[in-house]
C-alpha cells in the first residue's frame, strides 16, 4: 500500500495512506491533536487526580512515536516516572522515521536522539530510555492483548472506525477495560456514538469533551 509523508496544519509531519484516504494523525495538526487528546485530557488529567510512584501507560497504535515522545518530554517536566507500552502490529519503516520532524516542530531539537531511540530500541523488551521513562514496544494485534489490571492510562490511537471498524468494538474495549486498573482512564480522538455505546456496554463511565482542532468532540472513559 502506498504511503506518503505529508505536513499537517501545525507544521508537523504525518503519514498518509492514499488508498484508504487515512492519515496517522489529524491533518489539522499532528502535534496539536496529540497534545489536546492524549496529554491535556489524558496525562495531565490523571496526574491531577492522584499521585503515582510510577505511571503505567498503554498506547494502542504506537505508529510514528509522537505520543510517546511528547509523553516523555512532559514526564521529564513533571519528574514523573513512566512505564510506557506501545502496541503496534505494523511498525513504520526506518526511512519514514527519518522524515518525521517532531523534535524540531516541538522546538526541542535536543530530543532528536531520544526520538530515534524510541524507534531503534528492541521490540518486546523493557528499555530504560531515560532515568524516568521505560519503553516496551510490542508487535501485536490489538485483538491479542490480554493484560489485566496493569495500566493507569490508555492512549487509544488506532486508525479510524471508517477504515478499521473492528478496532472500535465491544470486544476491543472490553480488553481495554480489563487492562486498566480501577480508576484508570482511556482517551481517544473519536466521538462516534457507536464507540461511546461500546465503551458504556463494557462498564466505562464516558465523557464527551471538546475535541482537538478539526473535531467537535472526543471521548474520555474511566474504569469505576
């Protein structure tokens, strides 16, 4: 399948799949979307709720590594230890990693070596990227996730339901619910009614929140 590198509205890069007319990130701004959905309404939200000796995060769709990079940068600011697990069935190619401009677009060019390490580090292994950020990348289909009561926060960043509806079902959200600790939170850019109903069916408490640029709403789900 053809893959193109494109520039989003905030100047940050993404990958475009023309045959599916699908982008890895919002064309209205990859960094803007990541900051709004996953950092502001996910990471900051849960850190305000209580104190964590170590925060365990699961990302569904590791993709370009943007969410992991921004989380690492923010964790350093907060002096918050993070154990980060990124699940990805189809890792991006090394030549695509080289074309992602996130450290520069974030105004943090010194993070470039760390961004590269996020991608070059071994899969299926816990890698201490910094003294407070540990990464484990898992090459795995989302349907094969079997974690139980292991995570405090889930970044649900799968391809949209239009192209992969099977990733936005009761079956998948039941796995997310089981993977979270009590009080754990899942955030996603999607606000589809069918997604919200699937979350409610498995037991989540669900909030509709203002969305990132280009989207009216997003969803945040909490495990009671």
